[in-house]
C-alpha cells in the first residue's frame, strides 16, 4: 500500500430520487439500500481501504451529517470529516479536500469517489484503479473512469474518446467531448458508435495536477481556499470554511475543469458499475424473485404482481395484489406508490410535498 495514496469520499448529496426512504436527515449514502447489512458509504470505504491507508481517507459531507459519518465509519477520525456549511456541487468539495491534503502530503495521488455507487466486480475495479494510479504518475494527467454503456441510458453523462489509446495503456484514451444526459435517440447513437462511455464520476490524479487545473480554470475557488490554508487543521478551520463556502461558485468538477482541460483521459472498462441514482437502477442490480420482483422487507405477500420494487420497514406486513411495474416504498411516515416507468417524476413529487407540507416529510 502506497502511503501517498489518498481517497476523497464525496458524501454530501440528498438522494431525492430515493424518496421516501432517502430523506434529508439520512440520505441514501447512509442507508443499507442493497440489503447487505452495510450502508453505501461503508461499502465505499471498504472498497478503497486496500489501496489507501485509513489515515489518508477524507469524507466531504454536509455539516448535518458529521455524526452519521463518524458512527458509520468508526475507523476514521473527526479531522478526516470535512464539513460543508452549504452544498456547492463537486468542484468546491474537491478543492477543500485538495488543500487539506496539501498541508499533509504535497506528493499525494488522489482518488475521488462518490459515496453511493455500486460496483459488482470489486477485483476488476481494483485492477483498473491500480492501472489508473500508475498512469497519472506522469504528473499532469486528470483521469476519469469510463464505463462501456450496456444500454442507451439517458440519466448518465457520456464521454467521447479519441480512436488512439495512450502508449502502453491500451484502455486509456484522451477525451474528445463530454455530453450530459442525452435524449434517448442520441443515447442510442452513442452506444452504437463505440466511442462513448458513461462517466462514472470516479477520478484519479496527482494533487499537483488538480491544483494546477483549479488555478487555471477555477481561480476564484482556488483563491478562496488558499486564504484558509493556514487555518486548516487548527481550531479556526471551520469558521474560515463557513465564511468562504457561500462565495464559491456552485459548479461541478466536470463542467468547471474536465471539460476545459487538455489533460483529461478516460480509463475505459466495465466492472459492474451503477450510480444507483434511482429505484429503477436498484431494481436492475438487485436479486429478484420468480416474478421478477425486488423485495426489501420481511413480511411481504405478493399476489399476481410482477416486475415491482417493494421496500417496507421491518415488523410491518404488506400485501400487494395485481401490480405490475410499480415502485412501492413504505416508511414510518410516508408511502410512495409509483409506476416504475414514471420514476423520474419522484423529484417533482418531492418538490410538491415540500411546497404543500414543508420539511416534515422531506
């Protein structure tokens, strides 16, 4: 294990498309969505612990989730949890982690990962990741892991690659274009072309490379965190972060840097990846009964029901009859019954609930 390897886990999202199971007080990264007995952030931590020393993990999250992180990841210390006072997308989140790491190890190699993604083939993933770490040691490369599309998915970002791999790295290609969440017909063209890959949102780079990119493309964000550098790892850190965060542009690392840099590459692979962004994604990757139903709960009886996702609390009996292609999610205070094909409406539903009832059920 290389002591220069660092892992930054981004864990500040709300996961509104998993409502009503995922709520603001406890979003999906802190839930056992897959029914494995471990939460998504716990599975993420375990995925990287063979590559990065425990002391080299940083979790960037909203300040309200500090206790959840420390409860679910008892291996890490309080100073490894970076607290965002407000959500400002992935670029400020990554910048904050960069400056924390810079104070400790300027020669660091950084892996950035969301806290709530699914990876089925862990062994292959670790081989790809090791190859990616080796590739970025040149110094300036910014690497993202790209996934061979298995279907014309409209909910993912796509990366088009050039037709020539990089020297001995037969699966690493320079980036040509980025496209965010295309319409279905365009997604079909992307899949058929063989030139486009899903953007996994998992990145690998040297600290020096990403810091230079921030200076070149997001200098305002870089300057804000630079102003806090002397206060990091002191009692003044949080006050300084709370002061500068509202001034940060709300922008993703993809749009702010990766789409502008000439040093971006894609490691093209397939290791059973999903961002588990919706109930439909969970359905696709979960075990099913003889009628193709995904069931999370203990006392559930289904009659003449097919292709459904059913999630209910323990110690609650639920009986369903005559449903096909439905999502049924019951929690202590909320019940959702929605056609699986209409799951993209859940975000609108959450907004409507917020307007009509306030924050009570969100």
